């Protein structure tokens, strides 16, 4: 029996990483760990993580961190940073998760960091997680056997979606948008990355299927990829904003 904890936000990456961990460690006891650090989508993530815990029939834990720690530095330095930058986010969240893991005798800590996110956010890079894993040897009690599992470290969004599809990960329970609305905004960099990647895979995002059904009362079939894409382009035009994927 492997005791597995996932740093989970309800995003595509951590959900696929979780499904890969379940395959890698079939005899397991799974816990989803979620932190509220003042992100706009904290409430939505909380709901999604609860739904995911129901889906996987596992435990979940929620912790609120002091929001003022993550506000960022002086304005003149922020122009060089990507939008939605959060200072030392993954360092802090992984450190808190590692403390939780030692406290609760966990053996595997999962995070869905990947190449796509690492281009804009260096605390998603392979180098960052490699150094963090090394640091754990000095930060945790000597007998703590915690392994940092990063199955998506070399993956891009398209291969993450393909893996999720192959493993039947609950992609319909994920959220990537930077907004807290009922439906994705379709114009933020995260929405564009996700939607472009689904299109490149020849698949339709289950969230788009749901939204389309809400508008027209009909389901998109698996072959309606072009129709879904042109509908999304139309939605973006109506919002008066369109730009290429922010992470590339
Ligand atoms: Zn969005």
C-alpha cells in the first residue's frame, strides 16, 4: 500500500498526474491537498477538488494560507513577469505539502509541473523540482521516505491531454481558466493553451461540450472538432480579444 498525496488545484495537469500516479501505484491510499493562497479561483478549485475526491473515492484536505504573502513586489519589477505570477508559489505549496506528508506518514507527493507551464513560470521547471527533491533530504526527518513524483516533467499540454484521454482521467472535472466564472472565458492565456491543445489532439474539451449544450441544447459529437473550434473562435471575437497561446 502506497500513501499518495497530490498537490491538487483541479487543473488539467494535476488531474492527469494523479491518474498516472494511480496507475503507477495501483495499491494506494490517495489524498488530495489543496491550498487557498488568495488566487481568484480558490473557491472554484475547492469545489472541483471535492468533486475529484468523490470521483476517486479518496480523502481531501483544504488549507488557507495568509494571502498577503503572495501579493508580489514593487510595480516596476512586475512588468518583467508573466501575468498571474505568484511569488514563490510552488516553493511554498510544496514545502507545506512536504510538512503535511511527513506529519501524515505519506510516501509519494505528486505535482503536475510540466514543460508548457515552465516556459512562463520557472517554479514549474524540471530543474526546480529536481532541486526541491534534493532539498527534501535535508528538510524532512531522516527516516521519511517521501518521493516527489513529477510524471509530466517532460510533457507539453497536447501530450498531457492525450495521456489523460488514454487513462480515462476525469478531464470533465478540471478547470484551467484564470477566472472564477461558471464557464471558461476562452480568452485568458490558460484557456487558449488548453483549447489549442485539445484542437491539436483532434479532441473536444468536455467543458466546451457542456457549454455548447447549454447554448444549443445539443451535444457535440467526437467528430465535431472543427465545429467546436470555429464556435470557440466566434466566442473569442464576440469578446473582442484574441491572441495566440501565451505559453509559447
Ligand atoms: Zn480563461
